[in-house]
């Protein structure tokens, strides 16, 4: 028995506690493994994934809000189309011209076809007479006749087929060339308006074709597709570009602020 | 921060130390069996550390659980500068300190321990049971207990304690002296009971 100093007290606890061991309950290890497993599962959907998903949702909804007055601008867009009408008239005329050029050929060919037809009937009649001098040239005629008969039919269909793509293609190409002629237009004429609608439909088809060509390969292009449906402007609110492995943002258009990377 | 490890080497079980070091590689790879073996080898010892810092077994097990999760997550950061066991032990102590700080914020613990001016007291240290000593420490209020553990057993300086707990060095010193006073008082009372039972 002796008085105890602070140092002695500290040493007592220090020394005795080194040999202290106490078994925790088995539940502790189970909780530890459960916690470790839980964290591994969380890794599959990282917080950054959800943040990216949320930001896309925000951007799309912002786009929807922002572009509700876009319809007003779209009206302005139709006037541009009417400008196109005037210039695109010429290709249409050209097409009809080319069509009219092909028609005479067609008629010529049919004439060729028809005439041997009659002669064929006549020759068959003559055949029985069996005049070799007359028969020879007559036999030669049907030989020529058969290929000629099929060719004009093919030509006709090919002319028709060619005419349509030419029409749509020129409708796009020509406006660029004649974009300076805006002043010469009279938008108010109902004729023009009607044609504008027609041209608009055509250009819509082309846009769809272009979209079809862009295959949806990544999340970026999927977002591009969705935004293209909502945002009709040339510079979309957000645009993704597919690089080799990742799709990165290539353009942002927030109305006042526009960012676009070089393609 | 350099934390001197007071744990005397002669008390370390050499067999266990070697197995713990062998399990290090497995734990770094995230091997569940290695993790379990490590846990089984050290859980009881680390539980004792947690018990000193906790007011009861439930709190100690919470600290132990959080501590081991940290150990398995951060094991790749361990550089073989000190012993693996010592590193794990430091994580347990740090987890206990964090828990104390969290409790302080949420519960706003008020120390209710009375401090008695002790006359020259005497006792026989040899007769004290280990579990009794643990109970004495656990019965201290949270503030006294953590300062006593950190200073007397882990060997932190008052400066380090002040920094860790966000208190002044003076507060650390006064809390330590009060903790010591309470412990001395209680030991004497226990001795007294023991003495009385011997007489009776």
C-alpha cells in the first residue's frame, strides 16, 4: 500500500490494457461484409452516372421550355422556303423539259415497235407464199423488232425513275445558288405559298433521310436524336460528336451563349 | 502526426504478428478469406481498444465495425513502415475519436462527473481485476475518457489531443487531471471494499 502518482496510474492502465482481449459478437463481421459488398455494388452505378443522367434530363426539359416560342420563328422559316420556290421552279421546268425531250424519243421508239408489228402480221401471211427474196428482209425485221420492243419500255421506266431524284436534289442545290434573289419574291401570292408547302415537304423528307443516315451508336447520338426532335434550330441546345470511343459535347446553344467545336 | 506506439513489444504475440503480415497481400487484393482471417486474428484485441473508448459494448462494436471497414478499404495505402497491426490499431483509435466528435456534435454531452480532491490515497495495484479497470474507464464521462485514453494509453501529447478534439491544451490538461482523480478515487473505493470483505 502506497500513495499513487499520476504516472503510476497511467502505467497501471497502460500495462494492464495490453493484455485485454474481448470477443465481439459474430454479427459485427456480418455487418462488415455486408457493408463491403454494398459498396462494390454501388460502384456499378456511380454517382457520376446519375449526375450525367440528371443533367441530360435538365437539358432536355430546358430545351422544351426554351423552344416553345420557337414556332414563331418557324413561321419566319416558311418565308425562306417561299424564297426557295422561285429558284426551285426552274429545275422543275428543266425536268419537264427533259421529260418532253425524252418523250419524242419514246414516241419514235414506239413507232418503230408498231410498224414492224404490222409488218410481222403481214410477213406471216407472206411467209406461206415462200418468196425467199421477200422473206429475208422481212425475217431480219422481226429480229430487230424484239430487242427494240423491250428497250423502249425499259427506257421509259428509267426516265421516270431518274426524273424524281433529280427533282428533289435540284430543289436543294439550287436555292443556295440563288439565295441572293430574295427581293424578287412575292410571298403573298397564294400560288407561292402553296408551292412553299410542297417544297417544305420535300425538304422534310430529305432531313429524315439525313437522320436515317446518322445511326444511333452511342448515348451521345441518342441524345442528338432526341434533341433534334425537340430543337429545330441548326445549332442544337446540346450536340454530341462521336469520337472513337467516347461521345463528347461538340456544341452548346443556349440562345445567347453558343459554343461549337470545329468539326 | 507521429503516434508513438506504447504497446510493449514483449507482449506482442509473435505468431499472430507473422500471420497478420502474411494476410496483408490477400487483403490488398480484396480477398474475402484473407480479410476474414485478419479479422479473426485481430478482432478481440481491437475490440478491447474500442471498449476503452466506448461507454458500452454496443458502441465499441460500432467502432470496431467502422474501423475494420476502413482497414479493408484503405489497406492499399498501407506502407510497410510500421507494423500492420499497429496501423490497424491506429485506425481503430482514429475511428473512436471520430465517433466521439460526432457524438459531441449531436448530443452535446455534458460532463456530470464530480471531482473530489483526493487526500493521499494508497492502493495495491496487483489485486485489481482487468475488467474492473475497463469498467472504471468506461464509467468516465465521454470527455474525460477520451483524453485519458489518448494521453495515458496511446501516448498523445496535450497539443495533439487539443488539435484532434478541437479543444485548448489547458482543457485537455484539466480533463486529464480530473479523469485521473476520478479513477484514483474509484480504485481506492474498490480497494476499500476488497479490504472490507477480507476483514469480514
